[in-house]
């Protein structure tokens, strides 16, 4: 995991992200908004490269199949250069806790005092960081991402995993 943000002409980046529309089950506006913001932020600045191939920049297609995150990676001309399947089992507890805290957060912002909202948000960010670190670990040796990209990818994993 490196700390630099590649320039827009860098090969070590994502230029497009597609989510499997059949996998997305959420009809909640805040989940849709977080997904859209995560994609926008990733495309603005990210570091993403395959460990064994340098054929970027890349398009990433994400879906969930058989309780696995399927990451299909294509180069700019559209040729598939890799597929990685990650078991979601190690993420289950973090995702479940993250959803519970997010529900509490969105409920709190309607009527709770600022101090309660802030406390819930700290917990939410902590779980998000934990999921992001786990993602970096699970991608080790396959895909290299910076921490900000991992955070945003974790958001997308949650958006795909959300069952409403």
C-alpha cells in the first residue's frame, strides 16, 4: 500500500467502475448517494494496480456471487486482464455492524443532539476503517490500492451487500 495519489495519466488507476445492477438491492436514498459519491471520489483520485501485470488504467466491474465479491478487471481497450474473487465471510461481522451503526446514524441526524450524532459517526468511521484495512489485507499480493481507494471500495462492497 503506497501513499501517493497517481496523476490522471497514470497507469496505476481506475478510470471506470461498474456495479452489477442485479446485485444492488438497496432502494434507500442514502445508500444510493453513498455509492454514487464513492464512485465519483474513486474516479477523481485513486491508486489501483494489479500485482503481476501493468496494463492500466483499469475498468473495474464489481458484483457479488455465491457470497463472494467478484472483481473483474479490464484494461483501457476493454480486454479482461484479471478476475479476483474474495470471500465475503471475513467481512460479514464488520458489514453487519457497519449497517447497524449507519442506520443509527441516519436516524440520529433527524432529531438527536449533535454530541450523539458525533459519537455515532466516530463508531461508523471506525468500522469503515476496519473494513478498509481488511480489504487491503485480502487484496495483498493481487491488487495494490491506497487507503482512500480501499475505503471507497469498502463503501461499494457494502452497497452491493445491502439487503435493505
